[in-house]
C-alpha cells in the first residue's frame, strides 16, 4: 500500500525531524515532543530515585552500619520516596505516554491548549529541580510524607522540597485540565463516548482525581511552609494546632494519588490485553464504569492510613469498610482482563509479557491491600515492611510494569523502529524476577514485626534482608538492560510499519513515527476500539 | 505555533480547532475546570476553620470581635462593585465598544486597589496590636485558641489577597489589549475568562467576610 513517495514523505515530515536543533525541541508546542521531553526527564529522575533505593538496600545488607550513617540513611529513603512518587510515578504515564498518545487516540491534532502544555512541563521541571537541588544545600530527612510535627522542626532545606512538590502539583493540575478539555472538545467525528478507547477513560478518571485532589495537598504543603516560616500553628500542638489534621489533609490527597498512579497503568493494560489476545475487551461498559468506581471511592478512604493515629473507633470502622469496597471495581477489572484472554489467540510479545506480569503483581498488591484494610490486622502491620511490600507491589509492580508494557507497545510509534524482541523479553523476565525477589521477603519480615524506615534491625532478619537486597540489584540490572536495548533498537531495530500489532485505535492509522500534525487527513471513526472481527 | 488559520473575521484561532467558536468553548470549559480546582485549593482552610471553630467556639467569638467589621463590610461593597464593573466591561468587549471596555476595566482595577489599601491598613493595625499568627501572637486574650483564629485569618485573607493581586495583573493585561482594539463580537475570550476568574475571587471574599468578621 505504501508507494515510495509516501514513504519518502513520511521520512521527511514526521514529528522527530519536522524541525531540527535543541531549541526547536525546548520550545515545541507539539504534544508528542513535549511527551518525549517528559519521558526523558522522568527517566533521569527514575535513575536518581533508583540509585537512592540501592543505597537504602545496600545499607540494609546487615544490621547496624554497613556503609553510611543513620542520618544519611534517613535522607536516602526520603529522597527515594519523594523522587519516585512526586517526580516519577505520578507523572510517568499521564504526562509522558498520555501526552503523546491521548490526542492521537482521539484523532486530534494536539491537546486543547498546547502552550499550557509546554508551560506545565517547565513548571514540573522547575519543581523537580528545586527538590533535587536540596541534595547539595541541606538535605531533607522527613520521609516523603512530611508528617508534622517532625517536618516543622527538622533542619535542612525542607521548604525547598515543599515548594518543589507544590510546583509539580500545579503542573499536574494544569495537565489534567488540558487533557479533560481535550477529551471533551477534540474527539474525531464518529468517536462517541461509547467508542473511546479504555486508555482514554482511565486517563480521564485520573485527570479528575488530579484536578480535585492535588489542590488540597498543594495548600497543605503551603501551610506547612508557613508553619516553618512563621509558626502559624495550625498543625503544631505546642501552638494549639492539630498535627493529625495534617495527616487528614495529606492522605485526602495521597490516597487518591495512588489511583493517579494505578489508573493510567490499568489503561495501558486495557489496550495491550485485547490486542495481543485478538479479542474484543470483555465488558467494555463495566470496565469503564469500574474505573470511575475506583476514582470515586478513592476520595473517601483516606482514613485507612490513620487507624493508629488516634482517630475515633467509628471513623476507623467506616474507613475500613469503605476501603474493602475498592476491591469490587478492582475485581471487575481483573476478571474483565482474564475473560478477555480466555479463548483468545494470545501472542506473548514483550508488551503482553509485561501485562501478564502486571496482572500477577497487581493481584498480590491488591489482595494484601485487603489485608491492610482489615482493622485488627492493620494495627499489627502498620508501619512494618508488610506495608512497604504492599505498596511497592501496587505502585512499582503495578505502575512500572504497565509503563514498560506501554513503552514497548508504543515504541514503534514513538521511534519508528521496532524494539529488539528477544532482549526485551529477557529484560522483562529479569525485572519481574528481581521484583518478586526484592519484595516477597518484605511481606514475611513485616508479618514478623520488622518496622519500616529503621536503620538497624535484629540479626535474625539478616538473611531475608539480604535476599531483598540481591533482588533490588536484579531489578536495577533488568531495567538497565531493558533501556540499553531500547536505545540500541532506536538505531539497529527494523523499520516499524504503521500498525505492527494490528490494533484498532487511531494512533496506529498514521505513520510511525507520526506526522507533525498527527494525521494526513482528519480520521473518521466507524467502529469500536476493540472490534477486531468486523 | 505559526500554523494558524484565518476566519472571515479578524481573529486567528489555533490550528487544532474547527473554528473560533470551538476554540472559545474549549477555553471556557478550561476556565471552569480551573475555578473548580481553585475551590479545592481553598477547601483545606475552610475545613481547618470549621474544625477549630466547632471545637473552640468561644475563642472564635473573642477573636472575631477583635476584627473591624466595618472595614470588612466596606471592602465587601468595594469588591461587589468591582464585580459589577467587570461584568459591564465584558459586555462592552463583546459588543466591540473599545473605549467603554477600557473604562470599565480601569474602574475594576481602581476598586481592587481600594480593596488592597483597606486591607493594608487592617493588616498594619493587627500587626501593631500583636494580633498575629499563633507563633508570633502577643495580644492579651482570654482563650488560648484565639491565636489559631488569627493564623487562619491571615492564611485565608492572604491567599485571597494574592488572588486579587494576580487579578489586577490580568485585568491590566486585557485592558491593554482592549486599548489595542483587539476584542469584538468575533473574539473576546480573554476578557470573558478573566471576568470569570474575577467573579470567583469576589465570591471567595463573600464567604470570608461573614465567616471571619461576623461571628456574634
Ligand atoms: Cu490509601
């Protein structure tokens, strides 16, 4: 179907070589280029956050001091947590992959407000750099949760990190606003709400959470800043305030934030599983509604982080009960994916391998979440390694596995080359094995009562800790391997066709890499996103 | 981006919209979403207010009496007037009456500056009397939670004041554009959006005034 001339034209006029030079990238209003800039920036922060994780794990090789002192250790886990949540996992799928894919799946030329999109990127970057610069001007040791009163009193450049998180939150709000308007206003002709790809539904639900929850944390961090600057006392018991109020505000954002991380991940899985099973997604409507069910419930469960904070027994009971309801829509999604694969013709390409890894780790993460929602168990497990293992299974296992699924799935579209299949599969297996070796032992340590965040531990935990540390280096190796081969593929990979996976969504109808304005002509939608047989 | 298209009128709309109306509609949805997140941005302060007021009503009663309700009422009237002139300005812009637009926007700026001047005198008086956020509070009071009221007072009115300042900047910007005769029936999006923002800022004050000044 492609004559030489179209191939020539694609070669000349795609978004990567539409204009040249570093400045044409830094000032580009093209959503695809902005997405690529997010992707590279976030991956660099991912590397930094990962190095801190390895520092923490290395220190925990044995009880007492291994190679750094206790204060440095506290700083290391603070930077690991802060960088990974605020700079990496929160923006990873929406701002990087979403920026590139969302307008294309809608059949639009760009997001609704391209200039705002670029501004958001720079707001995000200035926030991120403000937080990272504290490494050199007085480090922070509050943990990523900034709990009062410790965060009011401890030294270091806490205010800079707070300001950084504030700016990154603002960037997230602007991006979310931009995407919501785009989904409402820029859908291609024929692309009705009931024909939207589920990735869009998931991003849309994510954006609503981002818009409604992020302002709360932004103001809370601002109050904490003023608490440090002039002692406003709202969160400070010595001045008549209430430190637990900080926890309420913090988790009112940070619980929904967990879904800012996981809903876009689910969105990617929604795309990958039907394509590689050659089957229509099972229960499209239910899958879309479930996402909004999760988003809705996510706003009213924050108290499950505070069962031991002294909040009332009634509140504990209610929060515990509602938290269990999260399992219902999540279960619907799990069964929907499994039913989609049932009797499908499954191809185990790398994106599908990552999707299957996602299903496994997310199942473990989700089920242990129900354990933690159970009041009596929670009191035993609060602030132990069980919690650490649980949220790594959901956030790292869930979000990162899905991100890698999406990165490989859309790699041909982004780069115009196919990734090298065999090394990519090896990378997936390494990461998956490393992940489980790292975090399964932490469940055991947590049940046996080992508290999180401690520098030292009783000697009987040495073996399990060492297994965990070995696993963490295996993850690092797997990820470095994966990204190394992704870079090699950009040069050595075979040229990608328009639609290597035979998918139905609109981004596959344009060239790989796409044109500067996405499509040659305005696409018109006539069939559903997962309609493979008509 | 240089890829703009021309409509029969003057205004150029961005390349990814169908027409100028499509662009206007999208911008308006965006602004409403922005205001929605603004509500949640102010929300924690209102929650903190409700929490401390419900647990310590006597302290809030005492503190409220230390505020000058007459100045607050005057400022409320000033801001409502500014909302009125803003609405007139938007209307004039829609009808392409450039000089009227400039006049009404200038009046709006004048009102908001009066608001800030009054606020300045209120603040200096509070500062001299030691009615400051809890950590620096030095005024003799009966209830030990009264300083917390002033923390909330300064945070709420301060945050609102910053919004007023930003608003003045925005109104000044569209006033300059109106002077260049950029707006008319074809294109008045920025005026409309700044108008929405300004009404929101006024609305916040309309809640703040009774909550802070009128506890009896
Ligand atoms: Cu939670």
